C-alpha cells in the first residue's frame, strides 16, 4: 500500500511538472504577441512608450484610484429619490408691470 501511494505521488508530481513547463512555454511565447497587440492598439512603439510613462505616473494612479472609489461609492450607495417638485409661485404681478413688460 505504501508503494502505491509513492507511485501515485510521483505521478502527481510528473503531471504538475508537465503543466508548469507547458504554462511557462505558453507565457513565454504568447506574452510577446499580447505586447505586440497592445503596441498596435496605441499606435506604435513611440506611443507605447508614452502610455507606459502615463501608467507609471503617480498622478495617473491617483486619478484612477479616485475614479474607482467614486464608482464604487455610487454602486454601493442606497438609491434616493432625486425628483423635486417645484414650489408654487408666490409673487404676483400687477397690471402696470405686465403693461411695462409688453411695451419692452
């Protein structure tokens, strides 16, 4: 029984090693393709350099953090009724003011 457990354990280790090798190869080959696609999206290598500078700037990170926090706050905030009713007019206009408006 102990020998079967060792055999099973070695099979699991071989499978995990194979998966690790395959994933490493996949990332190694397709990461380049993904980067190439992103470079094309921004308009070439010159723009990619500018985009990387933008993403690494502290101001951009701060703006993104604020935008994300604001979005989360609006999602988690309870819904409120934002409809307002207009207050009835309380001022009166006499005929002299109406005539003055009409003449103008």
